[in-house]
C-alpha cells in the first residue's frame, strides 16, 4: 500500500486558512482539563492562523500551564492525567527538525530509565503545519502534521505520549519553547524546577541527556536542582503567524521560469551516468498518463524539500515531440522549475532502452542515481512518496543530521 504523508498537503492547509477559516485567539488560556472523558472524543485537527504574540519562556517556579491535547494514540491527554507522578517532564519536540530527531533515542532511554522512579515524560509538538516551509524539510521524510506525528511515533516506537499543539498553539505559547527540543521539568506541586536542554551535544551517540537527568535526580532526591536553567539549541518553533514568509517563498518559487528542452538517447544516458556530486532523481512521465499526472506534484515537493542538499530532480516527458507545448503547459502548471526534457523521437522503445533495458515500458518510471551512475532505486508505475523520501533522506549523501 502506498503511504502518502502530508508535506505535499501543507500548501493546501495554508490555502484553506486564507480562504476564510477562523483565526485563533491566543489570548485565551489553555483549555480546562477537568472532568474530561479522554477516550471518547473524536480527534479532529484543523491548523489555524494565530495572532502574533510576544512569547516568553515559562519562568522557574511558575505553575505548569494546563492543557488538553490530542496524542498520537488517538486520545486526548491532560495535565490532570499525570497528577500522581512526583516529577513531570514536558519536552517540546517535533518530527522535521534534525536536532529533535537526534534526541529521540535519548528521550526513549530517559523514559526507560526513570519511569519506575515515578517520572512521567510527555512530548508536545508545538509547531503549526501552516508555518513550515518545504525547504525546512531537507533533513526529514515527514512534516509536523498530526498524521505525520502518528507515523513518526509508530516508525520510531515512541514509548512516551506524543501530543499535537499545531491547531491554535495556545499551550505552546503558555510554556514558551524557543526551539525543539526544549525541556520543562516540574515537581510534585507542578512548579517549574528545570528548563532548558537535555544535554549539550546534539549529535547522536555523543551524550545521554545529562542535564535533564541531573535535574530529575535532584528532584527525586528532594534536593534543589543544582543547575535549574540552561540554554537550548535546535530548530525554532514554527509559530503560525510566520506564514507570511512561507507565502513569500512559495510565490518566488512559483514565479521561476519553467522550460522544456529536447533530449536524445545519448543525452539520457549521460544523465544516468550522473557525473555530479548529487543524488539525481529522474522521473519519466507523460501528459496522457493518469498516474504520472497524479504523482508529479510529489516530485516537485521533493525538489523543494531537498534542493539545498546534494540532490536534484530531473523530468523526462514521453509525450510525442509534436506535443511539446502541451507538456510544457503541464510543467508550468506544476511549477516544475527544474531540468525538464522531452524525448526527441516518437519511438517509445528507443526511450525505454536509453533509460533502462530492463524497463518493461509502463509509465511512470522513476530512478534514483548516485554520483557515478549507481542506481539505488527504480520503480515502474506509481511511487510510494514516503518510501522514496525516506530513501533519499537516509542516503549517506543526505542524512538526517547536521
């Protein structure tokens, strides 16, 4: 089964907001979590534009702001739900950020080591999907939508509640995370006793969340936290009022010139040799091919996600040479401002032999080529966009971390 995740839908979400949905009032406090039947409520998410506000990080000694947020388990979760835990750690994190991804295993190990001691760890994604740019997704296969969070939690086997605050961001505004990840540790009275980083080294395998562990150990021993506040490092919180920048960037992308050049067998074979230092993704498509037309926007998204990494996308149209104008109009509609080619002969078998002698001929056809020409992926027929993005970002040339 093809797994479609939601980076491609971010623009649609933005469009929906701009076409008349309500704007959230962030001056309201977090929702009252008393007397909530957690398992019985259907979860419906709907990211909103929010009014710009001056976000301040919660001060030491402050009470934990209340919340009622949907989790990836399909249930709503509240602050009151964790009232019996002598220590509560709230970690703001997300899917897309390379730093946040680097800390996932450390958070899981933290849960394993401290849950028997009474520490409750929960994670909250503070980001609005409306504010996340495609070019901020260069280190990931997933965005920060609720559906993407569910996939990430399943893929990485999270052992902690993972909650979504991307609709109104009222809870995140109340806590004030400046980056992902950002940790807040509360005592049994739910007073903030530690705020800051998990540890000082974001590279995987170089630290074990020493800073937050020290704070937990102090609280569990009944001591004041020796180092109660540290700086944190990571991707900035994606507040929904920052969508103006997203719209500006997307408009600039859409304004780029789209061209279509002819190419022969020798030219195609040269493309497949890939004498660059980049991963090269090539898609063969046609305007008369329904699956080609349906999936083509996914390739444009991948180009926009990974174009700042060692990656490039190239398209080859299998339309007849005399249909060049039709092919170009389609590419313009899709804002495919990449290297676009159309085969210069009305000979599909010559095209097939040039691209791949083993290709049986069904469109679309997609291939991912390493520098030097090694093919690491080929697909006759429709792609699985998530599978392909995952292959790209996990390739040694790209990678999920800085």
